[in-house]
C-alpha cells in the first residue's frame, strides 16, 4: 500500500512538472502575465456583472409600472353630422367610417355598404350609443335616414375622426401606439430586410455581424456603419443606453452596455413584443415642432393614412428612413428617399419577402406624400389649447399617459380649408409688406406679420377650425389667444348700444329713436374729459363729411361719428354691453368706441355670436367630452350661453354690418367672388382685423406684428382676403353649403331706403338705394319723391330743422316699407362714395358728402390724443 502511494505521488509530481515546463510557469514573467490575464478576467467578469445587474434594475424600474409605453391619450374631432337633403354619397360616408376605424375594429363599429345605401352599427367602444341607422342616398344627395327601429331621422352623427395623440413629454414627442398584429407583414419584412435579417433567429446579438464590424473598425474601414447592431440592440440604445463615442474606451463601454441590455430584453420579451416596442419607439424625423416616433405616427405624418393601409413601396420608404431620418426626409430630399427606398426593395428580394417583379412595380411608384402642412392635418395650436384646458379642468399634468379619449369641437375638413386659406392669404400679405418696404426704400430687415384665424358655429360656439400662426414649426406662440387692440371691429357694439336706447323709447339728443338713417355729426370734435383734449380724426386725413347716416357711418367706419354716437349713448353703457359679450377689457372712455382696448381673436369671435345668434352670447368652446379606454365618461362639458341683446337689436346691428359687406369697407369681399349673404366689420388698429359671418359660419381673422409695431395695412387689404379665401372654400363643404339669408325676428321692418334723402325709395329715386332694418314704427314715412318738393321743406325733414312741411306729393309708386326678408346681399352695392362735382373751399364738404361720408378703419388724429385709455 505505501508503495502504491509513493508511486502515485511520483507520477503526480512528474505530471505537474511536465505541465509547468510546457506552460513555462517556472518563468517569472510568464507567471506575472498569467496573473494579469486572470486579474483582467476577474475584473471583466465583475464589471460585466455590475453592469448586468445595474441595467437589470433600470429595466425593472422602467417596467414595474406596466409596459414600456404607457397608453397615449388621443384627441378626436367632432362627430360629422349627416343631414337629410345633404350633398353626400354612401361611399363617402363609408370612407369616413373606414378612416375612423369601423370594420377594422368591430368593437368601435361596423358598416355595410350596399350601392347607394349604407347601414351603420356603432360598437360598445363608440362615442355614440350602439343605435344603428341606414342612410339612403341618390344622385349624391341624402334621401332618407332610418333608425334600426324604423323611425325616420332628420340627422345622424358619424364616429369622430382621430386628430392626433397628445405629446407625451417635454421633448414634444408624438406616437400612435400599434400592436404587433396591427403592423402589416410588408412593414415587418422591409425593416428586417434592411436592418436585421436574422432577427427571429439570434438571441439578441448577431455575433457574425459584430465580429465583422470589429474587424472593419480595426483596419479603419469606415464604410461599414451601425456596429453590427441588431434590432434588439437598437432598441436597447433607444430606451436605456445613452450613446457615447467620445473615445474608444467609452465607445466599447457603450457597446458592451448595449449588449447587456439586449440580453435583458431578449430574456423578458418575445420577438414579436420586441419588434412591437421597436415599431413604436424608432424615430423617423419630425413634423412641425414634434418628433415622430414609431411607424404608426410616421404613416399618418408622411402618407396621411393608417399603417394598415400602407403598400409595399410606402413600407419600404419608412424602413429606409431608419438609417438617417433627417438626411432621408422625403419632403426635403425626395431623391435620397426614393434611392434608399429602392435599396430596401432590393433587400426584400434578397430575403425572398417579395419577388423581383413586385420590386420593379414598387420602384415605379412615385412618392405619394401627404400635404406637408402640419397645421392642416393636426391643428397643433388647437391641440395645445385642448391640452392646456384639460390640465386646468382635470388638474393632472400627466394626461398623455392616461389612455384617455378626448373628444373636441374640431372639424378636420374645415381645419384643412382654414390652413390653406391662411397659407395662400399670407403670401399676398407678404407681397404687400415687401412693396411697402420698397416704396420706403428701407434696406432694413423686413418684418413679416403673424396671423390667426378662428372659425366657429355662431349658434353653438363650437370652434370648428383654428390657426394660431403662420408656421407652428417656427413659432408655437398661439396668436388666437393673444391680447391685441380690436380696432374697428369693436364699433358694432356702439351701434348696438344705440339701438338699445330705442327699445325703451329714449330719443338721442331729442331727435327721435336711433335708426339706420339717424344723422350723426362726423365733423372734428373734442371728446376730451377731465380737462384733457381728445380730437380724433378719420382714416382718410382731412375727410370730414359732416352729417352722415348711421348706416354709412358704420359701413365706411367713420371714427368721429362713432365716438359721437357713443357719447350720446353713454360710454359706460357701450362698455357694459361689450363686457357682457366677452370683451372684458372694455372701459367707458371715448377711445373705446374705436377699439383701443385689447381682446383676443377668440374673444372677438365669441363676441360676434351676439349678432349672429339672436342676441345670445356663447363662449367659444373646444372640449366636448373626456372618456376612458372603455368609453366611460370621465367628464362632459357644456357651453356657457346668456342673452345679451334683444333679438331685434341683434338683427338691426347685423343689418348695418351687411352694409359693410355690400357697399362699405368690406365690399372687396364681393369683388373677390364671395356672393353669399354675410355680415361683418373690418378693423385696423396697428393690426388688421376682419370679423364676419354667414348663417352657418363665423370667422375672425387677425394679422399683425409680434413686436406690436404698426402693420400699416388695412383690415380690408390684409385680413378680409384671407377670410374670403376661407369662406369660399368652406361653403363648398356639404356641412356649410346651406347658406341662407338672415331672417328678421318679429317686430322688425325691412325697408328700401334712398341713400341720398334717407327716405323710402320709390320710382323717382331708383338708384343709390339700400335695404335697412327698423324697429316697427321707426321707419321713415316719407318717400324720396319729396326731393321734388320745396327745398326748404326737404331740408327741414332731412336734418330735423323744424318748420312745417308742405303736403307730400303722391309718389309714382308706393314706397317700400314692410316686414319682409332683406334684399339679396349685392343689391345696389357701391364700392365708393359719390364725389362732389365742384369741391368747396370751406372745411366742410358739400351736401352729398354730408349725407354719405367716407373714411376707413384707423384713426388719424389732428393732434396727439392727450387722454390714454383707462
């Protein structure tokens, strides 16, 4: 036994000796090198383990509250109303429902299209109840709407369209979340073909590709890009790892970290889940001021369609943009985008995803991009306002991650129209600005003005379209809520306050009740108070037509006459009326009458609902309802409304504003081809304004400089053309095409008036007529035939100078004075006031100028005003 032990010990000793000799371990340097290698290995393992557990905690923290992405709250437009008799086809209704998600999401709703008829059935997740209806059309017109219970309906609302998702963080990131099953197979195939062909085979790391990259990096071949990154490694970088290429060591650490996180992701998720997260996170450029993250958002941004509707060429283009979204942006670099798309298509052939013939067909397809105007597709200023209002009302800053469905007032079609009108109109404004600078021979930088447009339903206060600036990507400042001096669009409130006096029988200065033909003095006057002088002028310097009718004073925006009228009515009475209509800054001073106090364009749109809505003021609104993902109501909102004016006063003031459109400062609207019945007012006070409406739409346009300098353009030249472009397009849409004449309420008489005499028109004065509205019993009783009377009697009646009129001659035809609907908008419209045959040298002008007057929007004072607004 001892011998065996000795033998064995000797053999073992010989073996160790042999191993030491073979490894040269007797060499001190070899032993030191081995220790160093082992030490490095221990350090590497420790470092690897540290990073592994560090990023395991990071991934855990990211996942502990749910999935990688919290559900994103989404904003929806107002439901489209289909009315009996509306110009609309069944196929157009089907297209609308398809865009809203019907049929593709049965929980939302379904439809069945049968020729000219369509059956609609909302699902449990619909904005509406599950009550269905059949809409029958013929010849492009809705003929009949029948509920499921066979009851006939006059209207039926369709499912609201998705506008956009809320920005989810301070970097203004947008994404439309999609699931793996929502992603078209062609989208998956195109991404894998160009980014990671072995995605479904490897465990997160493509070692062959990684080693190839390392080799090329060692030999200095910079043509190989991407570092051999798999989709999982790319996702690790996108979500958890901050790239660091400051030096080789930091870059190696970054790559190692990327690999470790990739292992974590592969251990926690299936391949389908990893691709889904990647598809929602990958950045594909930006739109406006928002980053576009994910294929869902990108398909809407670049193609204006749901990702499920993308064809092979479109999928390939998005996949190609992953490499460099800015350099391959199809709007800025279409040639690059096409070339990269075609490379992706070739890669798809190599992976057998498509055939060569399919690739050839796809390569022949041009880029079919959506309009690049972000304001048109997403209404970003509107969305920002919705978010701000939600924060105020729900008191939660983190709204984007609550998976809310936010239903609003927006009409996407009208928003598109508004955006187009602003874009086109501001080109004309810019040209006017350039010409003005050229005339001044000013070599300084040109200040181009900003713009705001608000369109709403005058009867409900629903904000249907909103443009807050000319370029959201350049400036997110929303000019629709900027406080600006209102200028002459304030003036109708002075005339409305004057009409109020007629209701209680008050005579202005003892000259009878206020009417459209009441004479007002437009000669220079001192309206100073408290010992301070205030002598305003009219827009056209030196133009003082003397006594003018109220209709002409407002139609031609005469400043002096308007202030004189406000003085007679009482400044405080005018200010109180304006405040009740939402112009909260108005104060009872003389300058208030010509719009020196501030209001926002939205405020003024709301204020004009008083005239358009039978005296009822409605606060403009945009939030209708907030619901959770199950369709349960979180909050509903109702508009605020109150009666501010008697309906008769509202109509009387509106009648004067029709004159502004037909023969006053806004007559250019008619010259530009807008012929529908409308009422409105131009305004100029450093800024240019135009506020006007039809029976279906109210729109306010503001144009001005951000630095509050004078734009030096009239509302008629800068704002009214934009309004015209908008309205001409808007009334082509079925929902706004049914424009009607304004109908007078009970107690109103509409009469044809001779503009020269201010009396009823008859056959002896067939020209220079206008239609004016009067409270019953206040219309003129004489006719223009009296112009053939004794001149003394005529002037006594015209100016109320006293005396007794001689008996009236019998007119050749009965004068018109009866409660009938007003005349067509264009009747006897005059683009300019008549001029005297022989001007007088005196300060005052002749009798015709006294009767008609002239002027514009902006006040030009003879001397500086010494009494600022209070």
